[in-house]
């Protein structure tokens, strides 16, 4: 398809433009996980509440191509570009409309969130691409089941789950869609209850090894509830406006005007799958967050449903035969997407499409490595992690090592000793640590936090050490200061 090539090139350019940008905190966790031997990957991934599967893939890439920003992000970049092709193929297959497939591909190519996750050394872009393939296979299986498709569906479900545990919401939505299609669909699906039950059992058995870790992650839900809003974040609201509300209005107006309908029907299995895929995971995520069961109402945990929203918008556009009206819907959705993304404003401001990763750890580490030999003071790190609230130096070695990962991955800080501290203004130094810092004459302090949080931390540490800050500077959302004992 000739028109698909420029869309893929556009998407590739938008995604690769910032490939050498400094890693941010979550990506530094990936870097730390794969920084050493293969034997450390699983334990380090689990320490960050993640399944090891994705990190094993990244470790393999790093072993082949070296440890760099672009190699850590390579899987996500490839998946993000492949997602443009995958979404086109899915929409074309379900709607039989080349124009709607191209529309969906364009939305994926320019979607700010799709671009962001394709630039990030985390599993979300690969999760999106895998979900598109699984949804396509699910619809084919329900209509024309074979043993091969059943086997691939089961393995694919386990693959999704081990990429990220939150994909269970998507898999559950597929199950609800299947039950609903058994009850109300026409024609009745060829995929029978007995076969589905056996496949569900096989999927559950494949997921069982992760049960203990999932329960451990669930026990930390109070930590996550501190950062997950009870109301949808602005990014979710904008995506809903552009990809759901605007297409629904276009669909309603077209029906009201009695425009000629296309061959695509909303009472079809692909349409039912799309609606379940779009609506159910967010509903369950927000319900879990509001009830305190699990803090899941974050866009990164709902990236699969973001793809469903784009597919939904394309299917709304495919519902009419009028080229002019379909073009009108497409233009309104595209303009809404770009206007809400802020990418054009960001580009005119600093030449970047995405400005979220404002954590120049590479600059900070390079600067401190140059300064430290002349001022060899201990380094105190407040990493801004949820887990660092429980840090008490000298009591939990594993937790301490985990909280040091921002300076133990791709960007290696040469200074010693390196001590993690809680990122809070009530931070309290132990007598042993205070004595050591007094003997050293002070400390370097690295804080990942806003000025509103970082300044009280510096003042508290200076008070406890009877020290004064000799220099302090801000690097994006990072703060570095040198405290000298009086």
C-alpha cells in the first residue's frame, strides 16, 4: 500500500528523534536490571515490581549491541513502528476499508502517547503491538477455531501477562466479549464453551508461576495509591476526547443525516471486541483505584485500551460510504489529537516533540564524576522512588541497592560511598552516618524532586550536619548540592 509508507516513515521519524536523550528514572531501572549478568535480571526486575520477560529481551539486545540509550530503547522503537503497520492491518481486516486502515495508522503515528511509549525503555510499546495481534487472533478464533489458533491464543495470553501483569485486564475483557457473544451474538460462535474452558485453564496454568510475585506487588498498593489519581489524568481525558467522543459525535451526526452506511456493522464481533477492549479495562482500573483494591488508573497501565480507542475511531469513520464525510471526521480527529498533544508547542519551545523526560541524569553523573576527585565527599541520593520512604541506611541492604539504581546503570557514578535516603523533608540521618559525614567534612546531595520538595530536604540535612550549601544547581527535575560542615 503506497500511502502506508510515508505514514510509517513519519512515525519512525517522530519516534527516533529523541532516541539519544537521557534516560529517565523508570528507564534507569531497566538499565540497572540489564547492567550485569543474566542471573541478576529476574531478581532486579521483580525488585521494581516488574515481570522479567521484557528485561530478558532487552538484556539480549544489550549483549549484542552494547549498553546505550538507543539499544535500551530499541525494542520499544521497533514495536512502536510496527504498531503503525499492525493497527492498519487490523482495521483494514475488520472494516475492509483501506482509507480507515490508513486513518488508524496515521493516528498511531502522531499520537503523543504512542510516540512516548515507543521512545521509552519499558514494555508498553511491545505490549500494545502484542495486544493488537492477540485481538486479531481472538476474533479469528471465535469465528473459525482451530487447534493451532487455540494454542497460539493461549501462548499469546501468557506472553501478554508476562510482559506486564496489568494486561490481565485486557485478557479479561476478551473473556467478557466472548461470553457476551455466546449470549447475544449472531451467528453463534463456532468456538464452544468446552474448548474455551480448556484454553482458559491452560492460560491460568501458564500464569501460575507469577502468582507469588503478583501478590507481593499487590501488597504495595498503598504506595501506588499516593501517585495514582482517583480521577482520570489529563492525558486520559484528552485521548478520550480525541479518539472516542469526537468519533461518536461524528457517528451520531452521520446517522442523523441518514448518510449511506458502509458494509461494516456495529453488531459484528470485531465491533464488540473493540468496545470491550476500549471500555472494560479502564472501568476496572478506576474501580480498583477508587475502592483501594489496586491503584491502576494510570495511562501506562491502560496503553492497550489506548490502541482500542484508535481502532474505535477508525471504525466510526468506516461506518459511512461518503468520502467527504469520512474525510471530515478524519480531519476533526487529527486536529483534536494534535491540538491536545502539545507536541507542536513543545517543538517550537526546545526542538523536542515530547518534553516529559526532563531528567538529565547523564549530565549530572558526568558533571559529578568530574568534580568528585577534587571534592571526594560522600554522596547522598534521594531518588524520588515510592520505595525510598522505607530506607534506613544500614538496615536493609537489598532495598538500599535498589534505591541506588539511578546511579548504577548506564550512568555510573564513580563516587564512594553512595548512600540512599528517603525523598522527604523529614529525612533523618543515623548517628553513624552523621558521624561519618562530619569526619568527611560534608556531602554531595542529589535529589530527584521539585524545588518545593528538594529545598526543605537540603535545609534539613544542612541543619543536622551543621553545614552550609556551598553550591547548588538544578538540572531539569534533578537537584545537586554540596554541603560543607562548618
